[in-house]
């Protein structure tokens, strides 16, 4: 419980209507998009500007109250769950798009802007911001930066960190600092801004973001190819890229999600296949036409069936089917453990084989989807955490999947971040000295450890 | 914490309650979340609150009730849900369990349980109220006046159309046959709904006239009542809802189709079976009744299959620019999207301009707009901006509830755009 005096002060800082304390509101801020982590905060504050954020953090620092920064809470790492209680500092009401510049190819936003709204505002100017995490319809820009979000388009265009030009950040003691700038090139001192990109709310609260944006591609084309097995699909991707075509997206789903493609692709082809690749190429219309031709030729040599979307509507149907993978799998088990490893592209088939073998050994169902183009996978283990024995087997399988990815030269998390969900693997996945340096940096920026305590490394 | 509460209705939608994966796809789409930006506004938050109610003894507090009520049931969340969670049904069910436990608060209990079911008395009360409209309150625009003395208890100074001097039920016979020489193709019942009956009787007459001229015999059973939407969907009073349902089923026993001019009435009545059926006989009756219901635009386009030439623009709208507001209950609930647009496309003498997000909720949602008037107006402000951007002279829709909300909001924003039912455009 927070001291009533602190609540009163929060109300004075942010306005009465922006401080929530009821049991019901706390329940609504007790979770993120994982199904394993939840904790009730003691209060939720929805500040309107950086000055208020600063006052809130000063107060919290002085009183030693934990503060968990949060946007929409669509993350899948447990990162925005107030695991030590205290204050949830929710930035959703700081939601202005401050500037979109066609000439400078940049945009400045507040952290509470929903990614989809940002993308729509850019589209009006013929621009785009490539990172497209699956939570795009809910996630906020503050979260996109703090989690260094990825998504399908990152194969060609890179992840969020490649687009952050400048940040305004409030530190734990309330200092408001400006980092970076608005220009694409900036070689002034250390890249401090990068510390906050992907910091998962542990180092500061992001209150303003300037991003590099790109002219929207003039044309795009979706090609869908259905394969016997994942190894063949993986080889196909390698050959496409080796042929100097870099698709904007190459996504992969296994036959767990085929039901969503029924009616879109012929049943007899789906019935004898295991894997669907969704490939998108973009650029100038003539480039798209030529690249489509090339992709089609390579796919036809190996796939059971290939289809080039006739129009935007058809393409959209395939992408929606891909997007539904997570919810589709979620609906089939009480608990799902959704991993997020990334492996080098030439190790994709090995990784899937190892993971499948592990799932067989532990007798747990597993499904795969992911951004196969960049080797970032979402193996999903289906289980039920009420069944202790099954859940234990599932977790063992997950351990082995992560071991497999690491042994193949991959990483623990491609895009979800560590939060609470992946803490127990951090020691295996990161140089212990690097973890030590992270802790030292945390000590410099947040000496009282009030910002999102209990996250990233185990304490 | 253990609880002795019963969640009979929520249990029916348990699969939906469990289906939500908390992904947050509902967020950008939810009209309430867009304005408030707090988790308890959005589908995911409400689902989690209802789960907490069932699993961890959150308790049916007034605050929880408010959070359940703070939803327009626009269905945008369900439409955007990759898991296919029917959130609006879960919320409607939770409202019902709350009412079963705690009752309906005053003055709604009086209106829902006592006044609304007494059709003639309700009419008289409205008539009585309409005298006060004229006496105590200034005219705002044409026949639009401030809500009267009696209804202002519910309406907070909203500009609403005047109560009609003569109700539809008093103006038309129960059986309306096509003119001599026109072959009878169908016999339909016309469910007029409260708004057309008491506020927009001219619309009702127009619809009867249009249908009869096109070979449809139109029956207007006097025994019909309110569809019950505000009572069972809005307030969660399923017991009273069943009384409305039974009365309407009986009133329309002998017709092939039941025509409505209000998407909310149509959708609510189709949902009798889903929410109100508490035994096999009712399930069967409600299902048969629901299957007969056709929205007027759906009936004209899909059943009568009128050619484009059958639609001619009424003189007063010729040369006007017209835009279309798609009611939530028409598009997302009934899946009727093309039919009204086909009719608008057929009208040669108007310029039809599609507004941005024509299917976005106007924020009316019946009792929602009474409980949360300010919020309802904020949602409507976006609609006003979208209408204004089309530079339309007239906005048409297919739900008198939406009409009232849009009329009120346009006046508040000083926009001189007419608001009409789509059928009023026709000659």
C-alpha cells in the first residue's frame, strides 16, 4: 500500500483524473500480454507531459517507491508488470504526434501515440516507419523504443534502433535530458540514446521521440509458397536472398495454422504440406515485377504450390492469416510459452529439427511461426500451467529450445526483450561481464533502483 | 476471497471470456479507449475485470458496474480480435448478472420495468412531455428542441427532435395493401420501434408508402412494443427483456418477413435467442422470429431485388451532397454494408460521398449516452469532423438512435448538416 500522502501528492502533480487507485483499476493494470505474469500496482498515474513525469519520479525517488513505466502493456516479456507493486507510470495520455517532416524524413512523437496511428499519419505524407510488431494496433511508440521492437519488415529495413534519432528522457531522479537530435548523422559523444532504446523501462522514462522515417514503397507484391518441410522452405529463402533479392518480409507458419489458409489455398496442396512461406517484395513497380518473377521461379522449383496475390485484398488475407497464428495457437491450450529466439539464417532448418526433437522427447505440442527471413522464430509450446507435470515438461522443452538456438550461434530474444519471462536464461545468453556492466550503468542512472525493479537480470 | 455470486449469463460466454489472449488488437479500434486511454475502457481490460470477478472475487462493486456500462457495444473490438472473442456478448452477459444480483438503479428501473412495457401509457407520458417541450424550452432548430422536462432526468440537456404530435400507430391502419393494380409479392410486418413511432412517424409513413407501391403488403401490428435493447442489452435486465421479446414474437406471428428501419432494433431482436431464451420453447420462437427480421435496405436490395431505377430522389434532396453513417448494429452486427450503399449509388440526383470511417461508432449506444454523456459527445465529435470533411448537405443513416446523436452533435458544433434516415431520401 502506498502512503495516502504520496497518492495525494501524485494527484496534485498529475491531476485527480489522472491518478487511479481503485481495486478495479489496479486489476486492469496488473498484466501485460503474457499469460504468466501479473501483479497489482498500488497506483496508476497517467501524466500529461515530461514536467509531470519528472515530478512523479522525484517523488518516487525520494520515497523509494517502485515505478514501472508502461504504454499499452501489449509487450510479451512481463516487462511492464509492476512486479514489486508501487506506481505504474502509464504514458498513454501523452499521445501527440508533434511533427512529421517529408523534407527531413523524420517525425517527432510523444510516447503514448499508438503505432498504427503513427503509421496512418505517415502514410498521409507518403512516408513509413518499418518496425511492425504484431501489437501494432495497440502498442505505443514509447514501448516500441523501450522494447526496440521488430516485426516482419525488419528483414529488409532493420529494427527500431535503426530509426531512433533523438530522445527526451526523464531519469529516475527527475532530471529531463535530451539525447541525440533530429539528423540522420550525429557523431557527438557516446550514443547514450541507444542505452534507452531497448532499456525496457529500467533506465528512464521516454517522453519524446524523434524517428527517422522512409518514403513509402511505391509498390508491393505478396507471394505465398507451400512446402513439404521446413528445411526446403529454409533453403528456398537462402536461395532467394543469395540471388540478390531482399524481400521486405519473409514469414513462415507451420501446419498448426493451416486452417486459417483454407479457402485461400487449395486443400490438396495444404494436405500434403507442412509449411507456408509468405514473401513480400516492395519498391518501384518495375523492381517489384522483376523480383516477383525471380522469387516465383525459385519457389516453383521446390514448393508444392505457389501463388502470387492478385490484388491488395488477397494479399491482406494472407497476412491476416499469418497474424492470427498467435491467437490461433493460444486458443488451443490453457497456457502457451511463446519463445523469441533468433538464429543465423543458415541454421534455421537445424534449429527447427532440434526443437521438434526436444518437443517429442518431452511429449509436448510445439508450433512454429516467425520471421524466417531474418532467422527470428516464435516456437510456441502448448501446455497447461495448472497441470504441474505437463508444465514442467513444457518448460524443459523451452530450456532445450533456447539451448539449441544459443548453440547454433543465435540469441535469446530477437524482439520481445527479457523482462521477467527470459530472466532465467540471461546468464547463459550474455557475457557475465556484460551483465555486470549493465548493472553498473543501472546504478549510475537509477541509484535507488526505483525504475522497473526486478526486470532483465535476476536479483 | 470466495464468492457466493452467481454468474449464470457470463458462464454462457465462458469460451469467449477464455479466448482473449490480451494481445491488445482491440486498442486502436475502441471508441471509448480512444478518448480515455485507460485500460478499463478497452475490451481487454473489461475481459480481465470479468475474469477477476469470476476467479478472484473482485466483487460486483459500483465501480465494476460502471466499467461494464462504459462500453458502446459497438463490436469493433470483436471485429478486430484475431482470436474471435465476442467481447460485447460477454459484457452484455456481465451486465445481466449484475442486474440479477443488484437490480436496476432508479430512475431506470421505473422506466424500464414499468413505463416502457406499457406502450400506450409510454406514448401518453411522451405526449405530456412534449407539451412541456414547447412551453418551457426554446426551439433550437426546426423541430429539434431541448429534451423535455420528463426526459431531461435521463438526457442532460441534449437537443432531440420534438415528440411527434401524432404517433405513427395512430396515423396508419394495421393492414396497408398495395394500390389497385399492383401485385402483392410479399406480406411483411413492420416493426416501427419507439423512435419511428413517437418521434419520426413521417419516416414510417414513407416506408409504408414505398413498400406498398412496390408490391409489399405492410402490416403494423398494434400489439408490438419496444425491441428491448435499452433494457436487456443496455441495462442488463433480462427479465423485462423477455417480456418485450414474448410480446413482439406474438405480434408478428403471421408474417413472412419483419421489416425494421432501425439497425439497433433489428439486431437486438435477432439477439433474443442468444441472450433471452431460457427454455426450449423460447429458443425456438426467438430463433424463428429472428430469422424473419430484415433491415429495410436489406429487404429492398436482397429480397425485393429492386432495380436501380426503382430508387428516385425525393424533390427536396435533388442536387444535394449526401454522406452515409453506417450504424454499428447494421454493419458489424448484421453484416449489412453493401445494401444501403447500393441504394445511394442508384440515386442519380444526389452526389454520394463516402465519409472516412463511416462505420465508426457515433457514441450514442442508448443508455450509454445517458450514463456517460460527456464521453458520448467526445466520441461523436470525431463523427462530426468526418461528416464535415465530406462537405455533405445531408448525412443519412439507418438507425434513429444514431440520428439523434448526430443531430445533437452537429448542432453543438454549429454544423448546418441535415440528418435523415436513408429512406427519407426516396421519392
